[in-house]
C-alpha cells in the first residue's frame, strides 16, 4: 500500500451535505447536531491563502490546527473506526482529544484495502498505519527545523507540536502546516517508529468514536440514511433457493396506498451471490411498501432445490460416512495399524447445523442511479466486492460507482456478500434520478442469508496404555462438488491436531447443495473446533487423564514440520490464511492453555453435582485461544453458563484495551449463543426459521461473566474479531460432560436430552 | 388518519394509515432515526420507546392507539448525552456495533425510573426483551448499575478510563466527535 497518494476529489454532494439536507427535510430538529463546530471553522476560511498538510490519504492538518484522521475500513462493531486512527495518531504524536475522525468513502486507490473480514485489519495495517503517522511527524520536524534553522535531531514532538529544547521554541502542527505542505515526505519504510514504551494512545482504553451519536440517537447507520425525494423499497424473492418469478399481481400492487412502482427484477449475471429473480415494490414510506407486499401474489417456478432438506443432508452424510472417503486431505503414518494396536478406541460422530448471521440491522442500501452512474450508501464489509457485483450486473464501469461506507449494525460475515447492495442498485436503475432505500425485513434476512455451512465429522481413533493418542481419523462430510468445497465449508490439511499425531488421517466427502453458504465469524473454525475439541475430550476420558493435562501432552508429544506458508489451504482465514502470518504454534497454545487453567483455578475447586468445568483451545485467524467454561445443568436438563475464563495470544500489543475486552467478551457470549439453540433447518428447499422467536439469540438473562486475559508475546499484533469464538463452544460441551456425564455431539444443545440424576 | 401525541414533550400530529406502527411514524414520517428496526415482531427490543412512561416495542404499537399519549424516544432522554444512562454508556464504552443500544437505553431508563437500585435479577427481568447481537450484555449490566450510582448522586461521572484528560482550560470537552 502506498501512503503518498491523496484522496481523489469527491464528485457531487458530500455525504455530510446529504445528512444536512435530510435533517432540514425532517423539520430542522437535527440541524444543530449535524453542523459540527469544525465546519463553522472551515467555512469562515474560504478565499484565504492556506494549505492543508496532507502527507497521505489518512491525515489532514489545517493551519488552524484541526487534525483529521481518516478511518478507511468499514465499522461493523469491531471498533475499527477508533482502532486504526489510534495507531496513526500515536505515531503522529498528537493528543487523541484533538483528533477528528472521518469515515472514508470507498477509494482503494487512496486507502489500499478497505474491508472488514478475516480479523485482518491489525495484521495488514499495523505497520503501514504506524508509518503513515510517523511520516507526518517526520515532516513536521523537518518543517520546524527548517523554520528555526536547527538540526532535525535536536527537535522533539509531543501533544501535536514540535519543540526545540535548547532554544525553548515550540510550534504546533497547525502553525507548521503551511510549511509542511510544501515538503516532500520521506519514504514510509525509512521513518523511525516509536518504541512501544512511548505509546500514549496505543495500549490504552479509548471509547468508540461514535458512542456519543449512538447514545443520543443521531442518524449513523446505513438504515438511517435519507435523501429528499427518496422512495423506500422492499423486495420479494422465492423462498426456495434458486426459484424464479413466473408472474405477479403487479397491477393490483400498484394501486396500494403510497406505492409508486412495482416490477419484476430479472436475475443478474452472478449466480447465488448476485441479483436474484424477484419482485420490487417502491412506495413513499417503507411501511407502505411493506404493507403492499403483504398483498403480493407471485407465481414461482421453485426449481430443483425444492427436493432438498436438512433431513436429506443428514441421511446423505450417514451414507457418505459409511463409504470410502471421496478424497484424502492428509495422511501421516499408518492409521489402521496404529488403531489396531490402541488400548482404548473411541468412535464418535459430530454434527453442527447451518447458522444465520442475523446482524441486528436488517440489510439495506440506498442507491441513486443517474446519467449511467450509481451512488450507493451501504453498510458493507466488502465494498470492493460490492462494486464488482454492481458493475457486472448493471453493465457499468468501476468509475461509474461511488460507495459511501455506512456504519453497520453488525456484520459477522453477512455483509461480506453484497446481494442487498446490488438489489438496491438494480432497483434504482429502474427509476433513474430517484433515490431508493431498500430495507429487508428480518424474515428476508433469516431466509436469504449465506449460511454457516452445516458439517459432520466422523472420528475414529485411540490411545495407548500410557494414555497417549496413537491414531486419529476424521472423515469430514461437507458440501461441495468434486474437489471443491462450498464457501466456508472446507477444512485445512494443517487443522489441529494434524502434525501432532503420528498416525493421522483427514478425509473428506462432499454433497452438492445450492443453499447459499458463506463466512460467519471464525468461518470453518466455529464448527470444526466444536468437533475436534469435543473428540479430544473423549480421548482424554478414554485415557483416564485430566482434560487440561491431556491437551498439554498432546501439544508436546510429537510435532511434524510446519508447512510452507503457501501450502496453507482452505478458505476462511484459518491458519496463516489471508495476509500470511503465524501458523499454529504449540508453545503459544501451551501458554494460553496454562493461563486459562490457572485463572479458572482448574482442578482445584470442588464443584457440586450438576456443575462442571470444561476446557478447549483453538487456533484461528492467527490467534491462539484457550477457554474454560463452568456450566451448571439442572436435573431437568437446563444449561446455565456460570462463567468463562478466556486466555488469548494475539501478539505483543493490544491496541485498544477497552474494545478488546468488549469484543472478546461479546465473541465468547456469541459462541454460547450458537450452542444453546441456534439452528437453521432446510425443508422443501427453503429455510424453516423466520425471526428471533424461532431463531433465538442469547439474551440478558442467559448472559454470564467472561474474564478476558491476554498473554503478550513477542509476535506481531494480530486480529481479535474472531479467534475468541470457536473454543467456547467445545469448552461448554466439555463442561456439560463434566457436570452430567453426557457427551454433546450434536448442536445446538436444545436437541440434546441433558436430564440427569 | 390524523393522530396527535406528545413526542419528547412536544405536541406532534401525523397523518398516516391507522395500522402504521409507531416505529415507522418515528423513522419515516418524523425522521427520528434513533429508534431502530430489528425484527418487526416485538422480539428484539431495538425499537423500544416509552409510551406513557412504560417501555414498549414501537413496532407493535399502531397509530390508531396513539392519540393523546406521551412518547419518549432515545432523542428525548437528552439531546446532549447528559442522562445518567447516556453518561454511563459513554464512560464504560458499552457499544460495539451500537445498533441495539437505543432500545437498551430506553428499557434501562424505564427500569431506573421505578427502581433506583436494581439487582442483577431486576436487570435480567427488565432487559431480557432487548437482544444485543454483539453480546455487550456484561457492559449493559455494568452501565445500568453505574447509571444508578450517577442518578443517586453517590458518585460523579468520570472520564472513561484512559480517555485523555480534559482540555487545558479545565472545561470538560467532547473528546471523540468525528468531524462529519
């Protein structure tokens, strides 16, 4: 990524102006809050000779001393709008209180990659953004040194100013901005970065930059965006995946109150992830559009998926498990011979269901198509993918698409897929010149997701007389065709415990399905960890060993050479994944395992009957995490999580202590939410669940304390969006086993009879 | 139909279909975007507002039942963030994505109106209808307790941990406002 390109000029109205216009249209209530003090300052300056200091796309310092830092990535609740500017501001050596944060529009030429996915923001940006700040600081020193005619090394910085101690001179960055703007900056990789002990923003607790707007209810999210003359849209797709519109009672719908347009949308050139055959209704208000939709009668051609069901997939999985695997992904040693010689053998079949992301803000996008170009206001995790989808579908060029990245009410991977964005763009193209806001219902969201794929693991293995694992086979049954897995339905050949067991086999068989699948927070890992760490617990039990000690032994018994980074397979950012980075490291995992066990007082507490502790660890997204769950199961089988102890190693530096803790606790609780009762089932080619009444998310009454502990190690900082989630699910299931003697091999827990006593 | 009700203390008249939910009157007719749409069936609590002082789901409250009622939305807690809950939320950095938080705040505000010192069980009961998909429940719980302290006057709100100290003139300043 280059750090010397300036942002391209924005065409037409700035997003801020739209907000202001919309506030006026709304009766003036919000005007005051939407013309910030900053704008007043700037507007009084027009015509005066001035130069803003913009050493790169991320920093702007005006001669009046207004410091603006641009946050380039989509904010989906992961705290990135605070996190990335913190990194820049620290190296720039300004005070956080003096910094204004601005959300970037999509402009990869200026900003480099702009996405939210794979816990990649920290590993990708940690060095370049520190360099971006340091370049700005270095140029300020040069400007001051030249102004004062003193050697640069005699100058220091602090609180947004350059100081020359021996002559007792000080100039603020604002005072130096005009001068600095005339300089050519040093190459980013030549600037000296701070010693971590000198950080004054990185490694502190900094609250989210949008918190004040959130708690005072100011418009902020994609769904809040509005424009004069805007119409609201709803869209109806076939409940059966792949179904197509044959006909619809459009004339009747057009007579409904407030309805301005109703039309059939033809499918676009991109299958599944793209524009689907559907019906759009546009009205003055969303409620009018949605009310008209209730009278919509569509005749569908439901297509071939109508024969698919979760029950059918289950039956097919059993059939595949009893046949030779379609292919082998890894083979170490001689599994069959080792199993034959094992003193204790364990066979177990694990299953996890489809899941829906269900971010709380329903999918939406506002689009304006005019003169062959489209402007979009969208909460998206992957604007680049959205632009590609829109250009291919509408037959326009990249330069014809403007995307304003809106704050997202949750992402979790759902908004990596931009189907709702292309829908809005296609609808807007039908009514050129009229802005259209498309909002899905919750039912649309749950029934038209890109689901966390269901998966099956058929394990067999054994331990020797000393309790050591001598043989392991996992026949993984998943979705896909031929040698390909469906999106996020894969497993990697280095997935633990590969490399740690001498006689190891990983096999895979797949079945085809057109159920849309996609990445969900810790993709792959969020299911695989449940199966692998549950089965490890079963082996520990067979070996008669303590589950923590058994895992310590497994981490140290044998280790094959790590693969070359390029060999790391599978989608979803497990292992090295996107952006490269560290592989599974036994010493780091041992570190977090020991820390979690220590904090939970593992093995040192006497728990009442019905209460138990379970442990699990997992490596994903470059992070090593171990978690201990204490859970209580009533005799009637109701599960309560009492507490979770989390230990994570994401390298040498936590950037924002406050959000890291919040994020880690939320991810752990989300994992428990998956386990308790979440399941998407398919019947007759469509999703059975409709809303939160039958797709339950964890609520306040079920919440529990989560102790978060970070083990700082001498490794580059990596991401925290995902790796805390996977281990909590098996740790909970292992705790249930400790409490009741019942082994959970099928999720969600609500499908298990956990009565005891 | 024309309906007149008090919105955050101001008499407000709208002309909408009788079956229009209060949620959409607020968001689309009146451009009050603080109240959020999450599920449309009263399951998630994102649309929670107060009607005559009680926390209700505005997606389930129709226009035909609004004549003469008092409606309070998150914008009516305070416009400057000085309500004890708003202060506590900022101080403890409660939000992640933030989408549910208006509803959380309104349920919590109704709780604190009737219970100055809520227990964990009180919080469980009052807040169970509000889903936080990011699962910030630990901080929501802490935020309610903190707000109760602020409201009772047993402590004064402080700067959030780690937030840089006040400006040199000593006046507290909104430190983290983005510039747009």
